[in-house]
């Protein structure tokens, strides 16, 4: 395994883009601690996708509490421990809240968020996976989670737009933006190796990885 400067790597992006799949691959590659968000454990999520307004606030608070606990638990551990790979950043909770909550609910949520996320660790590297809504829907259907069958294109479009706006101005840590529409880092060894080499090359700043563009330029 090559030396990796980053000790805390976060994979982010909208639902169905491949965050968990890539996180698992990278954690195995680096013998790293794997930190996955517990989406399946949220008791409100199934109702949320059927009727967002009914339980949006409860759904968001549950995620905020669980994600905060996960991040705080490893923040207190030895800073010299091995690499950690996570399929979520805590800031994503606020992004989802902006999409799902009313103005009044968001004001209350934001007070709680600000109180609970003081001094949270920043990633040494943040990988943002992008894909169009049609691709996300296909991948969501393929994995076949029952509670996700009610996710709409309109909801995914709002999420994509919110993510794009956030990362267009993100400067909190080194950032790699990946066009995940035409990449298969799970089953295609070349795709995975090329992405891995790109990750090893990053020390600071903003970077892009678009495998389709590379093919066209050749």
C-alpha cells in the first residue's frame, strides 16, 4: 500500500451515487477504520419518503443525533490511530435539512445543529461524487431498498442542486470532485486504479476526476 497523507477521508454525494461502495473499497485498500451512517436504523425514514412533510423534522433530528454521536466518538480517539474512511460528512445533515424542512423548522434545527457541532473535525480529504438524477434513480432501483422506492426525481433534483451549490464554494479541506456517472469503481479495476492514483496525487486545493473526458481526449 502506498503512503497516504490523509488520515480522515470522507466520501459525499447524493443518494445512490456510490458513497458507501467507494468507502468500503478504500477502507479495505488502506486497512482503515470504516465509518458508515446508519440510514437503515432511522425509524422515520420510510414514512418520510412516502410523505415528507409528515415526519421531516423527526427524520432530520434523528440523523443529526446519530451522525453527531458517530463523529464525536472518533474525534476523541488517538489522533495517531490509523486512517478513517467515512461515507458521510456531518455538514450534509444541514444540506438535507435545507431541502426538507420549513423555514420555522429549519430555524429551530439550525440552533440545535450549531450547538451540537462545535469543534467537529474536518476531513483531510473530501471526495464529492456527482451523477445526474437519471443515474441516481437507476442505482437506487438496482439496490432495491424497500424504503427508498418512494424517492422522487424532484427530491433528487433538489438534493443535487443543494450539493452543487455547497461544493462550489467549499474550502474547508482538499476536495476531489468525481464524475461518477460513467465510472464503476466496484467492478472495473481500471476505473478504481485511476481514481486511486488521483487520490494519492492530492495534497491541497480543488481537483476533478472525469474518466469519460480522459477517454475523449485520448
